[in-house]
C-alpha cells in the first residue's frame, strides 16, 4: 500500500504544488483505496526519508541551501509528526 500511495502522491504532485497534508487527508478518506492508519504512517515516514535525502543533496550544493538545511529538516520532521498524530497510527491509538 505504501508504494501505491507514493505513486499516487507523485502523480498528484506533478499536477501542481505538492500538498502533503491535503493528500494525506484524501487518503484517510479513502480516495486512493482502503488505507489504514499504519499505511498512512509508513507512507509519511517514506516521504520524510525522501524529502530529507533531497534536502541533504541540495545542501551539498552550498550557498543558501546549506545554511537552511537544519531548519528545513526540522520543519519537515515536525510536519510529518503532526500528520501522523492526526491521520496515522498515533491518531488511531487515540480513538481506541
């Protein structure tokens, strides 16, 4: 399911500005199939890893990218954590 969500996310993102929160909301509502909170958490962790790898690559180029590296990584981690709390396994744990 994670691979399916990744493919859908990149497909949706190619059509405009990536909107991770909007995509996750749509996934949680079932727009992309039967998606569990565990699937959403795994998807978000994968997006986080890919995003941080991209940030690291850009930071190696130097200049402003290097100076913003830590801040952007922290913002990415906070966004993913908030989405997991709202839609992922953390949210499911709170509903039980």
